[in-house]
C-alpha cells in the first residue's frame, strides 16, 4: 500500500511558476515508477512527467523545457517544478506510484491538486 498526498496547487498568472509536491507513505526508492498526471475539464487524464526507479525522466511534449520532475528519497517526496505556465496547463494534477512485483503491478493515486493558470 502507498498513500500519496499532493500539495502546491493554486491560482497563478500566465508565465508564472508553481512547485507541486507529492509525499509518499513509504520509501520512494522502493517504488518502481512515480509520475505526475493531469486532467483538464472534459479531457482525459494524461501523463505530464515521470521518474522511473533508476531510469531517465520523461515528459509530455507539451511541457518539455518548462516542467521538471525531481525526487528527494530522504523526504519520500517527488516534485514537479512548473515554469512558464500557460492557461492550457490548467488542470487537476495527480501523483501516481507504481509498485511492481514478479507477478503484478499496482497503481496508487493521490487525490489531486488543482492548478489554475489565469489572468
């Protein structure tokens, strides 16, 4: 079991920045994959950025060069630094953890944090 708690969302003007945090209830070095997803109104949930255990980070094309995902294994926290925000970045942002074993993989989700980009 993994509980995930996101924070850091809010209202920001276009061009501004926010940093989201996702705190996990267990050591994140034991989690195979952690990622940030988002879901805008009337849209499907999409991957924004991911950080596999021991692998390279990955980003959606729409956020490359603007968003950065990072992790702090001491604090069991994954961050999403979002710069140069655009109105189209408005969405609920969710943290996801994937824990895999030899036989299965389990997905765990946080409850989300709302990011609104508007003037």
